């Protein structure tokens, strides 16, 4: 792997979908200044192969509301 493609920083922030569900946006920066951004929000369908919501029961998300 070339030295300038080594990851130098990763940052993440909490975001919300258009339906108000929480998600994550992450930004990765490499030594040569290239940046990549990924956004992951929860969908509303819950099929057999989809991830279920997992909340820690805190007041912020109203455990079990979604």
C-alpha cells in the first residue's frame, strides 16, 4: 500500500434520516488528502435479513418507540 494512501483520520457524527431515525456519517481522510464519506441511516422496513433497531434504553430515543 502506498504511504500516501494510509488513513490519517476518521471522524463520525450523528445524523437523522428524513423520518427522524438516528444514523451515522463517517469521514475518512488519507495522507494524500483524499476523503471518503459514508452515511448509514435506518430504514423503516424490517425484513428477515435486515438489522433491527438496538437502543440502550436511554431517554433520548424512547426505547422501543421505533
